């Protein structure tokens, strides 16, 4: 197996696993969803009861609940869906459902259009990256790494859309009253990949401008 495919698999798999694991933990600790699935109840659960139930749930069982039973656990916000401060004045953990794209784009579009559209776009992005990788050479390191991050992020959010029809976000960065759009590990991977792609294009542009042909007199 060539270098580029090893990087794609390694980064894509690691990012997807990290994304799905952190989303599961967000649902478990920021919502009553896993505890409700364990108890078989859809009604309110006290914070103490929720803590007890979560302690009783093994991770394999919790993951089964997450992928098969949890849907919209914070439809009614309240003390059961807390905002947890990580760095005061900068960073919170809070559960958010994003049915649209980044920054909530198309979140209010009709569900009959929105759900299949984003499933198609996410799947098309994954397929496009795999097809594009076939054309790369192993010495295109920055392009390989950037597309691998985008691939892992796209795959993580695609899994959400397949079993939830929305994407779970939980990282809330803010300054004063301004909040950056809540995001997740997959979004961070995609952003990293896009930033590396921009760096690759900038590097190529600078190399082109400094080439002997560009510097020669006309």
C-alpha cells in the first residue's frame, strides 16, 4: 500500500473515531438521552438519577443506545441539558443539533429536501476525495494530509446524518457576547484540511511567481 493511502486511512479513521466518540460522550454527559434509553423513559430525569444511570451504562451499551435510540434529547432545554464551562470566558461544552451545513446554513430548509441533499453532498465529498487520491503522487505531502483531514471530517458528519438526520455539535467558543458557531471534532478536521489546502495553493502561487520564467525580462 502506498504512502498516500496509508495517510488517508490513518488520519481518516483516527479523526472519525475521535469525532464519534466525543459526540457520544457529549450526548451522554450533556443530555439525558443515554439515561432515558437505559431507563426506557422519555420523561424528565433528575440530575442524580441521570448520573446513577450513566454510571451503570458500559460504553458498549451506551454506544448501542447512541446509534439506535437517541433522538433529539434536548428538544425541551432545561437543567437536564446543561452548559459546562471549560475555560471561563472562552470555552463551553453545550449540546446543539445542526440540521444544516456549517454555520447553520440551510438549517431551516424543508426536511424532505434538506436531509437527502446533505446526505448526497457528504457522500459525494467522500467519494470525490477517494477518486482524487488516485491521481496524487506520494510526494504531494501537504495535499495528501489536507485531503485526509477533510475526508475524516466529512465521514464523521456523514455518519451523524445517516443515523440522526442532523449533526451533533458541542464545542462552544466565545468572547463576551459573541459566540463562534458551535462545532465538533469533524468540523475541526475539515477546517484544518481546508487551511492546509489554502497553504498548498499559496505555496504553489509563490513558487510560480519566483520561477525563472516569471523573473526573466520580456
